[in-house]
C-alpha cells in the first residue's frame, strides 16, 4: 500500500498542525509494516534534522512538488491513497484521499482571519474539500460535531483519532539546566505561572493577564511566563502587559524548543491555558505529562482532552480564572490531586495508538474502495 502524505507542516516553525504531522509520521514509520509513504514537501524545503533521523527502513520517499503540480502526483507516483494533513487535499490516489481538519476556529470566529479577502472564500474551499474526501479525520468528538454541523459531513465519513503525548514531555528535574534556561530567557529567580500559545486571540492571553491583574496583590511573589509568538495581527503580549500594569512581572521569551518547554512545564507552579477554542489542546497533556497542575477552559475540545484532570474555568471570565489560579497556588492537596490525575490522564493518549488507528483507516478505505 502506497500512501502520499502532505509533510509540508513539519518544515519551518511548527505550530500545532506541524507537531501533529511530525509525531504522527514518526510513529507510523516506527512500526514495521508494509505501508510505503511518499512525503510531499514544497520546492526548496530543507528537511528538518529530526525528521532525517527517522528509521524508515526504506519506506519513506521525500518528493518536492509545487502546488500546481500536485494534482497529477497521485497518478505519477502510483498512490493508493493521499492524506492531506493540513485541511487541504492537493491530490488523490486511486482510492481517493482523506483530509485532517483539526478544528473550525475561523468558521466560528471569522473576524480573526488574517486573509486579505477575509475568511469566506477559504471557508467555501475547506467545506468542499471536506465533502469530497473519502473520510475526514479529526482529533476530538467536539471537532467531529463541528464538522457535522458546519460542513454537513455525515458522521459515517468522520474518523476521530485523538492526538498523542510525545515522549519528549515527562517530568525533568535538572536544577543546573533550569538555572541556565532562566538566565537565557531572563526569567527571575522566583516561582512562575506558565502560559503557552502565543498572542493569537484564541489562546486568550489577555484574559490570563487580566485575571493576574485582578489578583495582583496575591501574585506579587510570582512571575508570569508567556511563551510563544509575542505578536499577532490581533494582539501582543507586551502591549497587553502594559495595559494591565504587569510589565514588571511578565517574561516573554518568544518561541522555545521542546527541551526548554519540558523544563518550564516541570518547574512551573501551574500551567494556565484558557483557550477560547481548541480542536484538542496538546499543551494541556504535555503539561500533565510533566507533572504540572493545569487550569484550562471548560469549553470546546480542550475540555475533552483534559477530562477531570484539570481545573476547568470559563475562559471569558477573568475573575473566575484568577480565583482558580489562587486556589491552585494555595491548596496543596488540590495540586497533588490534579498532578496525580494528570499522570493517569496522559496514559490514554499516545502517538503509537494514533498511528495504528490511522494506518487501519488507510487499509479499510483501500479495501472498501477496491471491492
């Protein structure tokens, strides 16, 4: 069975889709199988070093192809099936193609689209893609409901395959490495609350900072560490810190690598992830895997991922978020309980399981469409 896969998200600064694609491909190649993969990259792409180290046993071929030429790649490369990992189907195999749609954030909040002509045309194209795919893969029951409601994709053509938790994330106590990291990112030598996600409005950093400002007196002994892209068309970490009078407490080091994140999760007093909308919310499980108590939203796919292993709040209510932050800091038994539940929760999610489910889907579709 020959599968074409859009590997372009693994190149460059990976966001959620990039890491999803990376970990899924790595896990599918780690299991001995007769499935052969062709990974499609944009012309001029430099394959990342971590992907070059995959032990594919000759089952992985990398192909650079311009977007306009992708239409014929399925035929030219004799694909059985094509997997579009990032909302688009650029080609198809003899048994068609599947597409992964992680969430419908911009369908629900089109005002945050950064596209020159707005979101409408992109939404039309995405809906058509979902309707012509043999199967639409998504990462949570929440996103499956969204696809059914907004794109009218029948439930029988939807496959829910949750994300996993990478082995990169586990509790790592290394005081020397942490001291070096603090110096490098200029994080003061005091406890901190951790936020990850960037200034993208859906990650909701403004409510985090507003909540901290409401609890300013009780948080005087803590830094507020905001990791991720510091600026977005609709927001800025630094401007929000100024607005809420928190510049002295806020540290914004930008995007960081996995080894740094592992340390920051491990040493954080708590991880705060009050996202407005998520198809899944991988950082929540990454924090749990590192033993960090979590506060997150009771809405969308992130609540589904967190289960009962996090303190769930209304992401639109800064006072309730602030009160949750203080409760978690002051209640040792609550912290211990959430940490223990978090370790159990992450056992339900693995990239090996996601890979097995994805390959099973490939086989089933090829078998059914060949009949």
